[in-house]
C-alpha cells in the first residue's frame, strides 16, 4: 500500500538547487512507480536564508522541518557569506538544524563503486582488497557545540572552543555504532585521542562498558591520527568506525576521497525517532554552481537512504541504488568521476538525473536482482 509523507526540502546555496532538483526528480519517479505520495515543503536555510531573512535558519523554517516526516538537504555556504560573524554564517544554520532536530547520529558510508575503482587515488592493490565501511559520526555535541570565546588578554587576542561530552551523549552514539556493526560484519572501531584528551578517555571507557552488551561485536580502539593513516594504508580493515563530531568530520572527507569522488557519498542523520536529515557530504561548490556540472548522485543516494531509514521503503531504496549502479555501468559520468576510460560518456547534472530516472523505470518494470545496498 502506498504511503504519504511530507518532506522538508532545503535546496540551499551553490550547486544545492541543482542536485536537489535531480533528487526530487527521482523521488517523484519513485512515488509514481510505486504508488506513494510525497509532499514537499520548501525551507530556506544557509546563505539564501541570510539574504532573504537575515538569519541562516529562521525559527519558522526549523518548525517546518520539525513538522515534516523527513528533511532533504543539498548544501549551504559560499564565499559570498565568508565575512559574516560566526553565529550568523550559513553553516550555523546547518548546526542549528542538526541540534534542533536532535539528529545525533550521522551515518557516512565509504564504499567504492566497482565502476569507479580507477578514480580512487589509492594504488590498485589497496583498492582491490575492498573499500566498504561506514563512519558513524556524533553530530550534536563536542567542540561544534561547546562554549566559545574570542577576546583579548594582556594585549593579545585569544580564542577558545570547548570540547565537552557527557557519558549519555557518548553512550547513545556508541550504541548506534554497536547496532550498526551488528547488522554488518560485526567489527566496530572506536576512534579517539585518548593519549591526550579527557573527552576521549571518557569516550573509550563508555565504549568498553557498552561492549559487554554486544558480545557478537568485536570492539577495537584507534587513535585518530593513526586512523587517518590506516584509512589510506589499508581501508579494507574497517567495517564501522564510531567517533566524535570533529574527528568524524575530518575522517569522512578522507574516507570519501579514497572511494573516487566526494560527489558520490550520501549521509543520513538520525536521532531517536524516524525523522532524519539526509544530505550529501560534499559542500556547495559555488565555483561550479549553475553550470550543470555537479554530480547529483550523492544527493540521490541520500534520498534513497531517506526511503529506507525514515520511510521503511527498502525495495524502493534498493531500486534507486540499483538505478545508479546501472547508469554507471552504462558508462555515464559527471566530470568529477570521468576518469580516463574513453568508453565513458560525460554528462551534466540534469542528464545524470534523467538517466537514473530512466534506469529506475526500467528496474521497476523488469526487476533487478543486483544488491548494491549501502
Ligand atoms: C559536513 C560539513 C559541515 C560540518 C559544515 C558545513 C558545518 O563539513 O557536514 O561535514 O563540519 O559538519
Ligand atoms: Mg565536513
């Protein structure tokens, strides 16, 4: 039976409107092909909200997101708003949205698509061992949300950002890490800096307390600097990484790059309910905005994650992922994933969306046994 869902749509800045436009094309196709109804509610956030309303996330915009069943986001920010004070920047809108929605668990898969193995900057021998892991990043705590101060003391300017975690915050994200690992290959790597930071020492303790409840999961600890090295040295060793907010921000960019392009990586952010925030992990790329050059796949796969995790529409989500797989198999590539294979065909953002829609129609009509689940 068809479902009816309201989706708050944040197109945002730079390439945001283009990539979200293609994700909506796919959601509309899913609705039509599988008999669902998706209602969209446009939300201004980021630079565009600053320009229109003088605030990166006006209260009524957050309200719209809280009323929706889920939220789809493109990207926010750009040079235009660089000079603005910290608490009024476009990114602040995103942080307030994450906190306001209570989505503390950010799930960022790093999986190599076999068609794009050549685009990875890693040596072939490393890539061939397989890259398929997931970073579970704590998203509403730590240094991103701690007390901050900028001032002057003894004739010198200073600035301070506090990193603070409560055991409750650590336990709930740790639990997501264990639950996720349990559904995958049963390996959880907790990443911290316990040789220096008190926050990390508490993190490590709480993770090990939790481990007793999950005997089927193997927990290992890794220092964040070593993890940054291991991700390029032998990414096949990882299944699920769980880490705090800022470490997760940095490691997930690194992890995405080894899969070929940051443009391919979706993400989900969830709290205790089913309402999630879904966004590609890349930024707003203002340098290529409005030129039909962006890769919409990260956003389209984010919409697929929404179907699966917020709406429980697993078959539809798999069909979207398989449609992406099919289009890559046919050789269509946006500029960022073009590589050197002369058989590949370069397409723009819109055509990539159209091709994926066509593949989805094909799959809905003919089925597709492949499982490319992310
Ligand atoms: C990300 C981004 C954001 C973050 C910025 C835009 C605030 O880099 O989602 O990874 O640091 O969380
Ligand atoms: Mg980031």
